[in-house]
């Protein structure tokens, strides 16, 4: 019982035929050597029905029996006694995969049969010999969660769910930006950039919604993806699914009964296409695999967590690291669509770089980067100040959101007194920010929620006091 992944090839992408075969295996489809692999792979890539199927044998897990034994022994080291189904639940594998391993561990005197449950399931207790082995494994790495998937399977899943080649129409883009005020000219610039699947600069004055636009772009692709909880590469377990970044969603096939939940490989999580945002706090360490020195568990970098989605570098140019260092790190991945990651062991692995990357900045792009890098970011889109009409419209929207009765005459007073006379530029964030101050003003003075000239005077004096 050995791994299906060839260690000597784990650092490289499989050939197209092998990749197609692996996608079919993950989907539970029979492999046909007579079918055109390129056409079939394209069909799989375009499908939103990519669903990894539960492996029926150790070989189909893509990892070795030795790794499974290590995970089981570490789990037993922590809990002492557990049923076979309990182990299967912890490992996110089926009973038929776990049960023969437990029998082998009993034969090796690592565990002993403690009894049976009411449902006839065998319960095992760790022996003293097994405890010593479990402690040794735990000292090497404390991870005993869901069984990781192989790098080969992860690469195949990214290929099957890639944003590359997907077409976003004008209607789909409008739907993604529902609730935001974006004029048609801006949408017409964003549409081709989104369809390129490569990257763009969003630049303009602060407060005009660059971050909000970047966050909504992923929604234009309108689908969910399957992401592994962890992957196993060159002896390292690397966590990929991050609840702080990824939004898990229910699989509708479960509720409609179209697929038995036991057929789904539970090592994978169905999530909304990811939008990963990194701001001024971004460091080079977040772009490499990092290993916790206490737990010995590896964490995947931001670009791996954002595969099949969008990676937003917010406040670009204000990171702690020099701009040229960040650009040099990504200049090849942006063009080749693959990346080389350094493992803690010093080895390098080749992984997909499959996301729409957006650089959002308040600075002029040409003042930040050279021509060679700008060439690799084909779309540079300025996010302009709103017009007076758009500002009025946004005031009305935010009034309704904050439960105010609309007062157009007060908005007119605000524009005339505090914008026209002072030649102050409009910003898209200002209606929200000013009306929130009006709300707090009313609450403090125990007044009904009501927009007034007096309240606007107070809000403007606070908001623009040093601006």
C-alpha cells in the first residue's frame, strides 16, 4: 500500500493526460484513454460540478499508508481510546480505508481491542508501546487532523476550477457590483480586465472604493470551489483551508439528495471563491510556506490560499518591505502562472499561481514600479471621484440603510455649504461616514434619528478638521 504520488515528480506539474486522468478520478469518472483529453479537461474546467469523491482505498487517497498510520497514532496518543468510525471521522476518510490500518496496528501491538460499541464498531485503546510511538510522531509534528491530499491532486483541482478562461459578461459584472455606485464607463474598463484573469492596478484618491471594488470582483465569477484542508508535500503537512480567510458554504447536493454525502471526499471543503486581502502589514514571510516551531505544522502562503479566486494587495506601496522586493518575488509568477515555493527543508516545489491579482493603491503606479513590471500588469484602471449626482444618490442610499428619512434639502445644504464653497472634492466614502456621525450626534443628544443642517455642520467639523 503506497502513495500514488511519485516523490520524484512532486515538484512538477503532471502531463496533460495524467492531469486529465487525475481530474476524472477526483470526480469519480472512469478514465477513458480514447477520449480527447484536452476537450474533456476543458469541460471539467468549465463545470461548477467539480466534486472530489471519497477514496475507496489507501491508494486512492494519494498519500502513503505510513502517513495515515502516523496520523492515527498521534490521534490515539491524544485521546487514548476511540472506535474505528471515530478515527475515520477525525481523518475525514471512509471506514473501509481506516479499518484495515487499525487491524494492522493491532497486529503490530500498537493498539489493542478494548471492546465494541452498541452499533458493533470496534473500539481500540493505545498500548504503552503505541504511546511511545505516538509521542515520537507528535514531537515531529502535532498535526492529526483531516488527512492531507497530495500535491498532484491539489494541482488537478486548481486546473479543474481555474478562473482562467472563464468569461464574465456585463450583466454578471453589474450583478457582482449590486449596491455599489459604479458608472458604466468604469464597468466597461473593469470587464475586460476581469476576463483577462491576470492582474490589474486600481489607483485613485483614497475613499473612492478601490478595496470594495476589489472585494466584489471575485463575485463576478459566480461560483464556489473545493479546497483541501491540507496538502502533503515532501514530508511536510501544509494547511491550505483557513477559516479566517475562506468562507465555507453548504453543498446543495447534500440537501437535495442528489449525492450521498458519504460519496464526497471530506478532506475537501466547499468554499466561496476566495478573496484574500493583504494590506500594509504584508511581509515577505506571508508569501512563503511558514512552519510553526512549536506545532511543526506548515501554513500555506497567501497566493496559495487565493488560488481560483482573487488576491488583493491593498495600499500597495505602503508595505514594510521595499516595493521592488515584492515585485521581484512575483514578476515570474504573474507571467508564467506558476510559482516556486520554498519549503522549510530548503526544497522548492512548483505550484499553480492561478488567481486574479489586484494592486490597489492611492499612489501613481508609474511612480512605484518600472516598465518591465507594468507590462506584466496589462490593466491600469483609475477609480475617479464621484460626480455630484452620484454623491447625492449615495446620500440617499445611505440614508435608507441607516434608517433616516431622506432630506434632499439637507443634502443640498451639505453640498453647497461644505463642498462647493470650500471647493472640496467628493469621495464615495463620505456620505456613509458623515451620516454615521449624524446618527451618533442624534443618539448622544437623545434626539430622533433625523438629518438636519445642524447635524451636518457637526459631522463636517469633526470629519474634515485636519483634512
